[in-house]
C-alpha cells in the first residue's frame, strides 16, 4: 500500500473549519442579495448532505460491529487470485453505486474491499482506487445513483426508466474504461501478495447489520430517503453513545460537520448566483455535448460537483445528460471534485488504510478523458444529450 503524503489531522481540521466559514459567509451573502433565490437553491441541494450524514453514522456503527471486515473476508474467499478479485470488485462497486448511490458505495464498500485484499495477502491499493473512481464513473445510470443527478434531473421530469434508457450505454462504457485504466496501471500491485488466507474475524450481527439493511431498503424504495436515513443513523449512534460503545469525538470525526456545512453553504451561494446571473446558462447554450461535459468536469474540480451542479443546473440546461457526464465522471480528476473523495479517505482511514491522493489523482487524470469521451460518444450515437 502506498503511503499517503497528505497533511496531518490538525491541518485537515483547520481546512474544514475554513471551508465551513466560507460556506456560512456564502449563505449570508446569498440571502442578503436575493432571499428568494437563496431559499430555492437551499431547497434544491439540502437532501444530499443530510443523506450523507446519515450514511456516515450507519457506517460507523457497522464498522464497529466488524461487519465490513467479515464481508471483505467472504468476498475474498470467492476469488482465486488478485485479478479476479479486482474484476469482481469492479462489478460490485458499479452495481452498488447504481442502486444505492455513490456515497453509499464509497462509505460501505471501501472498508469491505480493504479487508478483502488483506484477507488474501494482496495489496489493497488497486481495490481502494478502483472503489473511488468506479463509484464516480458508475453513478450515471439512475437519478439516485449520484446526488448531482437528482439536482439536474429535477428539470427533466422523466421517469427512472427513461433516465436509465438514455444513460445505460454511457454508463457501460464509462465503467469499462475506468476499470481497464485502473487495472492496467495497477497491474504490478495486482500481481503482488502472498495470496494466503487468514481466519475471518469475529462479527456482531446486531445493530450495525440491522441499520445497513434498513438504510438499503430506504435508499432503494424511497424517492427522497435523506431524512429517514439520517433518522436511522441518529438512532443507532444514539444507542451506541448511551451504551458507551462509541465516543462523541469519534462520531464528530466521522461526520466532519465543518466540511458538510461548508460545501452546503458554497452550493447554496452558487445556486443563488446561477439563478440571479444568466452567465452560466448562456455559456452552456453555446456549447455542444463535448464542451458541456468538459465545462462541467472543470467546474466540479473548482467548486466540487454538488455546488457545480447547483450553479450549472440552476436553470434548465440545454444538454442535461452531457452535463451529468462531466459532473459525475469529472470529479475523478482531483480530491476537490466530489464529497466522495472525503468519504473515501475517511472510510479507508477507519479501516486502517491510507491510500495516496496523489496516486488516485494520477489514475483519474488518465481515466477521466477516456471515459468521458467514450460516454459522450455513446450519447451522440444514441441521440441523447
């Protein structure tokens, strides 16, 4: 496993509080400039952040029960070698992302795959990088697969089946290209490791498992699962705190409220700007599908994809599906691209892994242009922009 070169906890915490301050300032400025547009922007983007908070709380309880470690050992037992394990993990990540959404995939599968690799003596790096990049690339399929999809799809008024029909070809090629790039570039890591087995760790089949099952059902069944999922997370963590199996500082560290608050504030501010200023809408109206995807990818890296979606989809976008390709795949370019990077790093750290952000970005720089080009090309072939 490559050693991370990222900053220490103190510097990360300071960055989170600075982001929170910027977000609060952005909301205050947005309200002062146009209260109505600020309220509209907030109503468009609040649910993703509430959903993420609930998923993080459930993930904390499940990890404490050893559920992820046990799942990782079971998955590893089905794969005869590291290459097969990587291929199976790629399919698993793509499917879980599509059904349960990007953030659920990153929070739940990152520790599962880390433990799966360790149980066989393999390098965990390819599985961890694949989990992050494939979660983003694989989030094109359904409106609920990526929370940015929900922001943009609010303008489309199409069924989930219609959305699936238009995005399925792009999803297939995006997943295939991303998995191929990661697999090829990490082939040396896939060949390393003793390939042995260790005994599975003990697992408590109780509160954590129940919470994961309930949350999975809520995400699949409900069109707006944010509040129910958050409620489940609050209840199970409350039980753990009451029984002293979790500490308040652990809960606060997993949630990372400064970062969530900061991103929410930035999203509201940019959403208000997009409603008050015609610049973004005018720019998109002059771009073709390729240009739309490229602008969306760049905006994701600069602003984060949720605020970028709030800005670029504050009015009805002329090429919404091309816009989503940039918003969903583009974040693989850099750590600022999406909240999934932060969730991925936290989930990996909780599982005792420390993946390199620099290496993940390198893989993203090579995979994003290829996967975006393939996805936009499929949109062009099927006539869906």
